[in-house]
C-alpha cells in the first residue's frame, strides 16, 4: 500500500515538536511508515518518544535522526548516504533493502526544497506527496539516500531449567522417589534376569 502524507487523520498533526504539519513536511516519516508497515502518525509518535527529531535550519525539531530508527522500531536500522549513488541504490534494492531517496522538491512546487520518495526498483518510486507510484524520472535531481534494513531476530536459545535433570523434575519429590526406586530395582536385578 502506498501512503500519502496528505491523508487524514495524520495530515493535520504536527511533525515532531515543530510548527509544521505532516501534510506539508511529512514525506520522510510517510516513507518510513510505508517501509516499516505502519502509518505516519505512529512513526511521528515513536520518533518523538525516543528524541528522534533534530532541529532544521529554522530551529524546528522536524528532521529525522536516522540512528533513532532502530530505537523507535526495534529490528530496523537506517543509514544516510550522501551524495546519491545510483549503483549503490540499485545494489541495495536488489539485496532486499528499502531505499528512501532525498530529491529536489521542484516537481511539487518547491524548487530547492527537499522531498523524500521511496524507490521500489524497476525505475519506479512511491511518492508520499500524493500516494502515487511514478517513474523515478519524476524527480530528476537526487541528493542523497537512506537505506532501511530489516534485521533478522536473533535465534532464541532455549534456557535450561536448573530444576530438571535428565528429564526428572528435581522439585517434585514423588518424581525423584520414583526415579530412585527404579534405579534401586535395576541394581537389585528386579528388571534384568542374570543368565
């Protein structure tokens, strides 16, 4: 599903702790939401909880701190790469990573401004401005890119129960007695005939 930053109910929420609204400046968190499988308002909330926004040139806290993605969304990492390198982006996409590309916002009426789109491969992108799939040529000026990677969870190692020894529950006195009785019967030849 392609998300748009201008969709209600999140469109009219403030971005981070800034005075800017998600509908106008929420392209980054909308791309992140699409990648991690949630909605922009949840990304906004989780990044706020971990101090995941930095001040922009006006002093507003609305720029994503990429190292905070892992803290806000355990199991994910994010890294900023600058300048843009198409060979690396293609390799990242082919490796199954998610790539958020920072582009010049001229096509949406803000020349020189920064906009984020999600590259999906095959010369296509998801544009959070209007929630549409478009050719990557829609935004010809590319500046940088971010790679979001899903980390496989560590395998769960079974914890040994210190109260179980070779299948016998050491806290269960009846179980221990039955085991000792069986051992004693075996040592007395009760279960084995001697030839």
